[in-house]
């Protein structure tokens, strides 16, 4: 695979983790002091979801192309579509009412599909990323905790693990493209 494609995929994965964290973490740290600030956090989160889509699309080229990998990618991209619908709902409700909606069903379905997709395609990254193939599994563990914990601090910790795993996965892809060590897994540990 060309280095440029690896670079785009790696940078997109890093941006996905950082931007989703900026939107999610910003709200955790600063709360909701105004509608403008809420809009900034939503915008960062939405940009992170777009970056996640670019990263997932690029990861297709790094998998072995097996049937399991293709199904996993389809699940993950379908989840991304639900997350996109949730992003639209967020923006509309923020404009309409100035409030973040209380209905997170699209968010939950989206991340559940991304979770299943990552479980299916992760192992198929082994040939391309060495031990870096484990990073989508770390992201899955974070999502399981995040989606299963309800609305409490454990939920947020789970999502932070998801976000950090995507940053590390992006670094692993960039290292592969630059001819460096096979995995950025050591950066997580």
C-alpha cells in the first residue's frame, strides 16, 4: 500500500481519537457554560466522527481482505452511519433548543456496531501492524465499559480508553508507513 494512504489513515485515526476526546473531555472538564461552548464541543466530536470514518475506510487496505474483515468493516461503517445520524441530531437540537438531547439511542447503536466491527476486523490487521492489531481490541474494551456503565465516571473512563486506543492505532499505522517499528502498542503501555 502506498505510504500516502498509510499516512492519511494514520493521521485520521489520531485525529479521530483526539477530536472525539476534545469534544467529550471538554464537556467533562468545563461543563456546559454556554450554548456556544456546547456548540464547540459538539463540533469537535462531529469532526472526530468524520475522522473515524476516514480512518476506518483506510484500514480496509491494511486488513487481509478476508470475509471476516470485510464483514467487520461493514459493521463498523454502518455504526459510523448511526453516529453520523446522532451528530445531525446533536446539531439540530443544539440549534433548536440550546441543549444536548437526552436520547442517546443512535449513539449507542452506532458505537455498538463499531464495537462489533472492530472485533471482527482487528485480527486481520495482524499482518500489517504486528502487535498493533490489538489496539482495536483495547478500543472495544473501552467501548464495552463506556456503553455498559451508564451515566457515571466509569462510562467516561471507558470512552477515554477508546479514544486513546485510536490515537495509538494511528501511530501504529504511521510507523508502518515510515518503515519504523511494527507497532505503537508500546506507546499505550
